[in-house]
C-alpha cells in the first residue's frame, strides 16, 4: 500500500533535542586581520611575522620550489599535520569549528528536524528497494560533531526491521578532535574507542549491538554484493581540493598560489588586482602558470562542458579531481550491490561551471582564504553537474536525480509537518508556569524551519542543493526528488 510521508513522521518519537541559541550571519570582510586565535610566529626585529606556523611552512616551501596548486594549498590548510584546520589538536568543547562559538553553523545544528528527515529518506529508499541486503551500512562522510548522524540514527532505530539489519554506522573522519566529539555524542563520554584494522570503533549508546566505526578513508569501508550502503555527504564535497584554470591565447593555464611579497599585486576572489602593503593583505596570492602543467593538460579535457569554454577567452573553471574520484567510488559501491543510495547535500552550481568560488570563513565572517592558513576554513562551490556526470559514467547500474533546492527537498520530506508535530508535543509536555521556556523552544523550531527552507537573505533553501545516486529503477524517482514513499502496514500505522 502507499502511504504519505507524514505517516512515517508519526512513528518518530516526540524526542526534542535540547535547543541552544542559534544565531548565525556571515559578514563580508576584506580579510581576517584583527581576528587572532593564536600568537603569530615570532620573527627577527623588522621582519613581518607569520600568522601561523603553517603560513611559515607554506611560504618557505613556495620560496624554495615555486608556486603550488590551489588543491595543494587547500589540502595543507585543511588537513596538514603542521596545524591544518581539521587536524590541529583542539580541546573538545572549546575551539570547536562548529556552532555559535565556532566558525560556522550547519543545517543539523540549526534544527534536529534536518537529521530526522535525512533518516526518513534513508528508510524510504530502503523500503522502495524492497528491503535489500542482509547487511545494511549507514555511512556519513565528514560528520562534523556527529549531530546529523545522531538524529538520523535515532530515526532509523524507530524502524526496527531496517535497524535490525544495520551492520554498523560508518563515519569517515580525518580529525582526531572531531572523532572524539562524535564518540561522545554517539557512544557516550565514558566509552573508550577500541582500535580496529584501519580505524576505531565503539558501541552505539542507543543501540549497543551496533558499532560506530571510524575510518579516515572511504575505501576502508567493506564492500560486497551482500552489503547495502546508504551514504550521506553533507557539506563534505565543498571542502575537497580544487584546481583552477584560465583560458588564454596559449590554451588553458593553471592558477597557482604564490607567497605574497611585502609589496606587490595579488588577485582577490573577484579577480580584482590591488597594490597594498603586506600588513594589510593576505600572505598568499594567486598567480598564473607561465606554461602548461600536467593538470591543465588533463583536467579541462575531461568534460565537454570545459571544452565548450575554450572558445571563451579568459574563461575560468574549477575542477575537483578528488570529488570526481570519490563519487566514482560511491557509484561503484551502489552499482556493485544493486542497492543502496548516496545523498549529497551542499552548496554549489548546477547550470554553470564553478569559477572564483574559493572562500575563507572565520568566526562566522567570510574572509580571504589566503590569510591565516590552518585557522581559516577554506571551501569552494560544488560542481553538481560534474558529480552527476561522473556517477553515471562510473557505473551503468546507477542513475542520478537532482540537484534540487534544499528547501524543496525538505518540504517534500515533510519538514513543516514534523516541525508542527514537535511544537504540539512541546506545548503538551510543558506546564503553564514554563511559558517562557516553551516560547523560546517554539521560536527556535520555527526559525530553524524558516532558515533551512527559506530563499530569503540568510536562508539555505535555494543556496544548498541535494543530489541522489541510486540504483537504476526505470524512472521511479526517490522521495524528495519527485517520488513518493512506498511502504506497508508495518510502517504506516
């Protein structure tokens, strides 16, 4: 029988996650100067100090061997052993990248409903595929604090027939401090991780028979025709390194990163060249390779979309080989099993090729990605069309749906109905003497709903998009992409 998505939402408990203050606004600034989270590296008198140890390392490397690719710069900034943004040692609960006190707030931090609806999507896909596989894998790439997986996993546990088949919850995470935060949330503060081959594991606090398993690489997750994987990548692909190229009279030339001299030209995110003293400009800047590089020869030839831009002088494109390689693995994993699904939620383009999209974020402010390396989060727009092309190219047994706007995706999954249900339950549980607390929680739920689906300034509904990779199903669309939820009486009470 066929049931509405609201029928599934009713099966979820009325569990209301504690709500804190959730205010978030990006302010555009020219740089990250004046915002210091560490003491700059000391230098000899009269010399310009380096903002971070990583800044010194990168400068010395560039001065010794020449400019580096944008991909190499991003990789160092994010995961360098010398103090990368995600790999530097951080005290859990202090210095965290996420939340009001961190650098940015993600959708799962805004409202618990977001993670619950992703859980509904996973269960719906499993049901649509007639409950395939004896071993179900739930996978998240880059889980942040673990908030999304906590809400998603709690939701899946409401559907016992599927939950009983879950082999493990797999988290792909490179940051030791974030692994610890995820462990505290998903396993409990007193539980210790045990080391396993290629990773770590501990028991889920909400389902002790199920392990939470951490790997640093997606390739370590077990594969096989008997394993059905549901893979979630929320704000993950935007952090994967990119290469950038400009079309010149001599063909594609790669855009590289150079150390900024005390006085010199540099190219801003908008392509504007300025001349300022080094104390007022980022420590690194963009420069154009004088000759072809291996990447400029190979990457722009991968798609007809890039070849079409060869006719446009000064056209700029961004390509992420790591993103293409990862979506290839996801597609092959789903295709090999003939079941499962991948869901990518991120910000980026679908009708154009990304260009000049590299940005830095620090303390909720957009700033230069070339300042304070290791302390500033750097990211770039996701090329959804490139991901879709690569997915279908990698396996003939999968198809791609989307991208669709996040707002439309969440509405089709029932975000309004779930939010209203939580508010009703909240009003019933709280006594009249706690009117102020109830009002604050209701306001947080409603503002969270508006932020997630809104297309207004500050809203995420249009900026963020969803893309699904699923087994070939002869035109039957996934829920959230125009499809309906199909279930049986066990799920539609």
